[in-house]
């Protein structure tokens, strides 16, 4: 996205407003996000991917949400379901590589969900990536992530030796000392890893003199887009427990197994099958279609979301609790 001084999103004194959007879907039981590859054919090392973003043009769009839906449809080729504003990201220098020195870019972050999965290659080398490529320590579906005990916790303990004031934040965010790991603390964990100099963005933002050497896994994104994505994932996990946003990620008809796999992809945890189904039944949000899905073995019953109750009823029936272990060694 190129900005010019005469852009409609150009505010007084060189302040520019863009809308960075974390667009998520579930495909093949994986929570994915849309990213853009900006290699531009350069011979040098390609920059990391970024989230889709576009300018807010108040002379064309009455609200930011209208702007998000329009440019995502035009530029990324995706129709959105749930759209929600996150925060405003305005740290100085956040677009130092993309704008003139006298311009400051303020980004309004959005979470957006879609149930479109049959989408071909779009323009600008758009791609869908597994969200846990960027946050591997957040995926507990196959047990405690190895990178926590082997790399992250030891590196944080070393860092805490010189930063004791951060000990309580680390203990709570990473579920140490018998505390429960809270899946909603995605942003808090990312911010700690950033502050401790354990991820590539710390070096890219010139907060440390050399790239991190601890080998903490996780793909980086341009600018502060991984921070925006962490904010979006934490918000989605929290909202999942009291609003039926999960159905914005589901097809019109789905099986209970498919619904459970989607819930697990969002929360990054395996759920007990019978307990999950009891929660779903108590929620009264599903209607049987009277049809079954063709599959090997016993046919699975197809359901649809009971429309008309989305805004005025909490999805209390899908409040799930984590049964994962602690992050401490």
C-alpha cells in the first residue's frame, strides 16, 4: 500500500490512518489468517509478509467498518462475516520503512471472520497461513508446545535475572508456579517476548542491537502486524466464550465434529467430545437439517446455526475450560 501526501486518508500535519485487518477462517481444521507477500521481485531477501491493510477515506466511507468490508472485498476477494475493531496502534516509528520521515501512520486494527474457504490465488500474492505459524507456543492441541519448556521459559528466566520487576507478569501470562495457562493472554505473552528481545520484531524495531539468538520459533510479520494479530487472536478466544462468533467461521451446514474441530483450532486445545456436545445442546443454537454428511463409516448429522438469536443471547453453552498443563519445567 503506497501512501501519498494528497491521499484522502492524509490528516493534518502528516498523520495517516490505515486499517490493518486480521482476517481469519478455518480450513482443514486449522485457524488461518490472510497475509500479503510483498517481495516485489527484489533480489535481496524478501521482507516478511504483512496483514492486509488499506486507507480509511472518510469522504468515501461513512464508517471504518464499511471501509474494511469494501476494500477487503475488492483487494483480497473475501466477503466478511463478523467484523470488530480492536485497538489503535500508533507507536512512533511503526512505519519507518514505508513512509516519509515527517509522516506518522496510525493503524486501526480490526478482527474479521469469514467462512469462505474455496478461494483461489488472489492479487498481490495473498496467502492463507496457519495462525500458529506465528505463535507456535499458543497451540496445545498436541500437548504442551515443546518450544515452551525447551526455549521460551529458560530464556525468560535468564531475562528475569536482570528484570525482576517483570516476574509477576511472566508468571501470570505463561502459567508458571502452578498457575493455569490462560488461552486469552495471547497479546500479553507476545509483548513479554518482544520486551525480552526473543523475537525478530524486537531487532527490526531497533530495540536490540543484534538479532535474537535463542531460536524461539515463530514467523515474523512486517511492522507491528504480529502484535495486531496477537490482539485479534486473544480477542477471538475471549469472545468465543460468550458470543456465537464461531458460526461466522462455519459453513451454512456442518457436523458436530466439524464444530468441535473449529472450536479447538480457535482455542488451541483439544476438547472432550461428550462434554462439548452437551455444551452445544444446552446452548440451543443448533437446528438439525435432517440431512447427513457422506463419509466413511456412520453418516454424520448436519446442523445449521439458529439465526435470529446472535445479538441478544450469550453463547454460555460453549464456555470451555482448559485442561492443559503448566508451562513451567
